[in-house]
C-alpha cells in the first residue's frame, strides 16, 4: 500500500498573518474568546520560519487532499474555521475561511428557519470579507492560486 505524499506544511508566518486578518473581521471590537486565544497561543509563540504543527489543527481529508482546520469562530457563531487545505495540484497549501454551517437547515415553517437563514447569509458575507482580505494581503488563497495558474498558462503560450 502506497502512502499518500503531501507537500510540506506552510510556514507559521502565513498562519499568523491569516489569524491577524481573521480575528478583527470576525470579532470587531469584541473580545476574542479565551478558548480561541488558547488555540492560537502556540501558533503565535512559534517562530515565523517554522512549519505549522498538525497538533494545532483538526485534521480532515477532502477528496484525498489534506485539510487542517483551526476553529476560530466569530461573534455570532463559534464554529467558523480557518482551513489549511492542500492545493488542487498538490504542490502546496491554500487557506480558506469555512463557515461550517451547511448543516444548519430548518423547514420553512419552523420558527428557526429565518434565524438560521440569516446566520448562513451573514456567515457567507464574513467568509467573503476574510478571504478577500487574505487575497489582497497576498496569502495563498484559491483566488491567488487560480490567478497564478492562469498567468502561467498565458506565459506558456
């Protein structure tokens, strides 16, 4: 049986920068919960040039690609995550904000339907805001990955 080879994990500096952008957008002027501060403490204490450590994340798999999840939450929903996911070509990793709310459904007649719909809508807007800020900062997001891939294709022609 052949073991799947994954690319080297990203450097801590990338995750620190992603966290520094994520938290103010997710919590605004509010206080970041103690549990979240505890999760990020070992990351913030690590040298930028080190590689991230798997024990800081919840590991998962997405179609055979490695995924590492860091639950950072947000003011109204504690389950949002910063994901570190293996890139589609398997050469590196991308960071993604994951609302982790697709399971929050209720029948239209339920008293919870409107609340859950609004929560998902607000989560989606926050995810977009975080990912746009990461992209603008030059972090390895899918948009930056896709843009670089398209530029390579143009240069190859």
